[in-house]
C-alpha cells in the first residue's frame, strides 16, 4: 500500500521545492516561512524519492 503513495508524496514534495522560491520571490512568503517550508519540502523529497527508488 505504501508503494502507491510514495510517488505521489515525492512529486508533491518536489512541487513544493519548486513553488516555494517563486512565492518568496513574489513576496507571498516571509523569509522565515520560506526557510521552514522549503526545509520541510526538501526533507520530504529526499525521504520519499529515496524510498520510492529503493522499492522499484
């Protein structure tokens, strides 16, 4: 069951990693929020993508 969720979670994390800098550049996020959300999205990307790659 977890195999089905890993690709989706990794892609959501990747989308977060790409969207957060754009939102910060547009002035929608403060520096503190930018750092926190980008950290969470980056950790999520590395964890979920690694688990997804290991299960293939």
